[in-house]
C-alpha cells in the first residue's frame, strides 16, 4: 500500500525517442492489451481515447489513432483521483491467444456468455477486445478496439448507467457450491460508492444488473479473494464483502469494515501464480 499525503495523477504522457511519437496532454487513465497502449484524455471540449501499437522487439510506439468518445456538455465532472479505462476480453479469447497476454494483466476476462450478451457474438468470434470508459451523466461507455485501430468512425455504445463517476472495473466468478452454477460478473464501481454488478444466466439474451451502495467516497480500490473489495477514502481504509451480497441476492447498502489505516492513495492485488493461489495486496 502506498501511503501519501497527496495524490498525483498523470496529466501528460510523453514517450521520447529520436522523435516524440506519442505526445498526449491531459491524460487521466491508461490501459494495455497485447502490444497496444490505450490512453484516455480529457481536453476542454471532449474526452478521447488514443490507441498506439508497439511492434515486437521495438519499444517505439507507432503513430496513435485518436477516437473521440463524447463532447463535454457544458459542465465537467468534479476532480476524482482516477477515471477508469478498462479492457475486457472473453475467456475463450485468452485461451486462443495465450502468448499474447503475458504482459496484459490489465485485461479483464469474463465468460463467453456474458461477453456475447454485453458486446455481441461477432466481436467474440473476431477476437476483438472492448474498452470501457466513463461517460457523461454517470454513463459507462464501451468501444471495440478494432474500431479505433482501423481509424473508422463508429458510434460509441452505452453499457449502462452507473449514476456515478467510474473509478474501477473488476471481473470475477463468484463460486457456487455447484460449479456448474457459478457465474461470471463484471463489477463497475463509482467514486461516490455506487456499484453495478452485471451478470448473465445461461441462455439469457439480456444481462442482469444488481445495484449496491458503499460508504464513499472511493479514491482507490481493488478486489481480492474473488469476493472482497478493499478500498480507501484516503481518511480511512475499508473492506467489504461484495461476493456475499451478490450470491445471497441481497440489494441496497453493503456493510464496510474500517481497518484503521488512513492516507492510502493507491491499491493493487496481484495473484502470485495459477498454482499458488495466494494474493498479495499492496
């Protein structure tokens, strides 16, 4: 855990070589998939995502392609520690391309059933990841990576309304006593404590949405042990069992337990290996 009295977020990304090939101001989030780097930036007029590729054996990114997500509608979101940019893939996609994901720990994988319901069977068949990003008025937006990479204009899709400022996205599978009944979930977490958990039952054509609330504000958080959310409001560190509420089909507020630690501004959870299921929190 990083303990600091102040929080700094990137306002500018620059990758220097003989020539500067990637120079993007007002950066608010980063993500990577395979050999691609996605950068979310916020100008005075719009929020955009830029996608750059790095070829094998060469650390120099190619010229980035920029796609505008949406125009500002008169007002800006209040300043928050992080505005999340997440990349989502299907489980079969990861199995089809295992070597390409050695350095893609930021890619979140969900079941094929849930991916198909949310983003379409065609994107799954074409092995196309999607990007999730915050939208205006509490919306969560998604965009197929191939749309940005090809430089073709396409409409940005709305995943759902979070009613909050998206600060974290997690994917997990809450285990059931009967493994065949276990489900894949996509969890969207907002700055003020609003949470939307998305799932899909076998054979369903529409996803299911469960809404929860946590004591906020949430400045940083991480999911561990496939159930618990560890989060910081900077003045206090909390832990909440999201998995228990989802499995019991409870709704409303989720109880948070104080851990008596303040000033935490960054959190992460790393699984040591597939064999050793231990989780290291930091």
